[in-house]
C-alpha cells in the first residue's frame, strides 16, 4: 500500500473507511487478486475489518477471513455478528475452527456457543485445551443473562503482602493474557475479594509499599446470579471500567468490563425496541433472517391484535342503530381511537424507559400512575376543547351536542389511555413478564376497544338516544 493511500485512510471518517475497505475488498476478491486484498487490510482496525467482511457476499466472507494472520483472525472473529460467526464455522475445516475458538476470550466464546447448535458446541468443547474447556464449562454453567454468563475469568489478582514492585512485575507477566490491567483485584488465600485498586494507584505508589497499604476496601461487586441489566446500571452509576464478580462465598470468579456492558446495552435495547413494536427478538440479525423467519416473529402479535380489533368491529355492529340515527358520529371514530392509542403508547413508553433506567424507583407505581393520569387529563382537556371547536365549526355545522360528545370522550379516553399505558407495564413486571411486552400495538388495541365503548355511551347520554 502506498504512502498516499495510507494518508487517505487516516483522513477519512470511520464510516467512509469501512465502506471503502468493503468495496475495494470485494472488487479485488472478484478479480482473484488475493495479495492486494490482503495488503489493504493491513492498516485497518479489527472492528472495521469485521464490518467489511459482514458486508461481503457470503461466498467471499471465508476467502477474506483466511487472508488474515492467525492473531488478527481471532480478534476479528470476536467482532463479527453471531450469524456470520456461525456461517464461517460451517465452512471452515475442523482444525481451523478449533484454533480460533480456543484462543477467543472466554466470554466471547461463551456468547458464540449460545448461538451454535448443541451438537456443534459439544464437539468444539471436547477439543478445546483443558484450561479453556474448564473455563468455558464454568461460564456456560451459569444462567443466560446473568453476570456469571457474561464475565471473563481473565483478570489480575494480587495479595496484600505483595509490594508495589512485585505487583508491577506480575502485571507485566500477565498483561498479554488478561482482559484488562487497569482494574486490579486483591484476594486472600481463599480467593475471597478483600480490596480493589487501579493501575493509577499502583504506579503512583512507592515501590516498597505493600498492596495492603494502598488498596481500596470499599468494595462494589456483583454476584454471579445478578441480572445483566443490573450489572449495566451499577457500572454506569459508579463509572467503572470493570466490576468484579463473586460467588456466594465472596470468592472472586471473574470480572465484567465496560466493553461487555456496551454489548449488553445494545442487546437489551434491541430486545426492548422489538418488544415495543410487537416483534419477537431471537438475538440474531433481523435483516439477515429469512422472510419466513421474519414473518414468524411478527405474525403472533399481529394475530392477537387482529382478534382484539375484531372486538371493535363487534361493538360498532352493536351500535348500528345509533350510527343510523346520527351518521356524523362515525366521522370521529378514527380521531378518537388514534388519539387514545397515541396517548397510551406515550405513557407506556416513558414508564418502560423509566423502569429500565431506574428513574422511577423513588416514586412507586401508584405515584407514577397518578402522575400519568393527571397528564392524560390535561392533554385530554386541551385536545378535547380543540376538537369540540373544530367539530362544531367544520364538521357537524353547529350541532354542539355531537361536538361535545367528541370533546368529552376525548378527555375520558386520554385519561384511560394514560392510566392503562402506565399501569400495565407494572402489572406485567409483577407477573414476572418483560414490561416491554406492554408494547405500543397492544396498548393501542386495548384503548381502541374501550375508547369506542366510552364514545358511544357518552354520545347516547348527551344526545339522549
């Protein structure tokens, strides 16, 4: 690669760089110029190489991956999407797979094994080195979604009687085989965690000082069965680069680093967004799934919503006599159901978000629901007044009774939607379900059904029919 090309790469944005590498790599592979393809990957970061490989046609992904050196291949493989990892596993020779998997970080390896078929996992585990086999079995033994499953056992532990000089020598010897050296952990003879210190604390201390003199005994750690979302909240709250994981006897068994937390955040956010939209998430890339898989994920909620929406149709049929007498009432049904659904979706969204970020912990469910109910009343009053004026002037041409039916119904529906949208996520959490399942489509459908009932009953009352 020429100096001019290297200079161009350094001045490009990361997005432009990834696209350039992908396009050039594809062109060179199509030509069969493997040496040139290998050369353009030399100055590129592993994460960018991984994204470039993911953008290639499936038949070229294996060829591009085999251009990498062994050490770089392992780092790139850890960055690939799980579906691409599986695809490459199927195309590699058995020994190639073992060589890569055996050198992966334990937490990344465990994450890969979660996605692979059980038979493949058993075969791969049986061929790992004894140490890596034991480490993998340890992580896979913990429940999915817990601190134990996502931790890495690669950390640096020190003893209180070590001097700073001895500790620095130990760090130098282990730096290449541990996840991070910036957070250091002090354990006793039983591996129980007794303190924590940072690399900064170590390098600023005197060489003859002992670790016991400079460590921080104010411990913040998580248990192996702590939910991964709680781990994220703790690391975020204390601005940690890593957090220790201990077992039931307070023995240090691993650490979770901030890069793992970023992966969890993306995973949890993706699941919540899918759930809020009524789409089943199965952990893989939605846009790389087959159309049949896409349809299967989405059809369940759509069928449920179809059945519940049929209730609205039944209500309209029951109110056929009223609609025949006052046809104008039908003009406002879309307005009322749409507004109610939107208000309910807003309430459920902010409450679910507050649950995930712990912003509503201090308030309690009743206070949250009461607050949302008041917000719904205020919003409904504003919208109801505007709708009444608009309906009187432009739609029903002076028929105030119909306009009032619309305006008052809008207030009642807004209150109902806000209360339902804020209360149902709490109900789902109490039942042990994911509050995100209280999705916008679900709350919209519930409010549609109840909103139509409210509207027709208020109209009968006001119009005296």
